[in-house]
């Protein structure tokens, strides 16, 4: 097909963006469902309703928006949604209620270590960062836990309790059968 001067070029075929989120494939049409500058955090929270993911700083400094992409912790506010095409995303909603990390964070309230969650705003990001850490290092040392969670901020200062919860979860087996 020849294009004459002044004639608009034919629109390039828009390839759908496909992302597997919490075990389910989603397809998004560019220009309608997804925009080139849309962040993964915006897509997950505002378009799909995965509100367990929190957005605090929106500049990659706090870790509240952490999700797992292909087994690695990523800051979803720093990742474009289109970059997730063909990838597997796991949000806090994708974890089973009896996941060792969920149980450990919920149950951590120990003298000398304190709670693993006070206001709870940072908790989903810490849980997802810890999940990625434990998948790579099943029995981390305290130093490895601190390093693995160093990109996450807790404004309430629950770091000792969070580290203790991750240590506790590392000693528990994964639930069988995945999400209920």
C-alpha cells in the first residue's frame, strides 16, 4: 500500500497486552484498557481492584507497592504496565490465607520484638518482599532478612517484629494446594 504525501499513515495494529495476575490471564487493549505511561501499580489498584497493593511515595523509595514478578520482588510504581506483558504477577491477594508469611505477620506480637504490623499500611509490601526473599533463600539469616527487606519502609518502626515474623515463616512449610 502506497501512502501519498498528506495522507495519514495506516494505524499500526495494536497488540493486546497479556499479563498473568494471581494465576489468571488478563488481556488489555492499548489505548482503551492500558496506556503507554500507565504504571503497573495503577493498573493493579485502580483498574483491577487489587487494593492490597499500596502506593505511598510513588517514586520507588518506600516499597509499599511491592509485588512479585516472575518470582522477583518489583516496585510496581516504577514498572510500566506494558512492561509486564507476558509476565506472571503475584499480589498480596494471590497469597493463600494460610500462607506462612500471612500467619507469621498476623501472629507476631512478642515481648522484646513487638508487632510485625501496627498501622498495617506497609505490611503488604513487606510480605511480598519477604515472599520473594524466602523463595530465593528459604532459611535466611537475620542479616539476609534485613538486606532483603531494605527497600521497604515502616513508618511505625516495626522492623524487629517484621524480621521476627519472616524468621518464623521461614521455619514453616508452604501450604499444600496454593490459594483456597
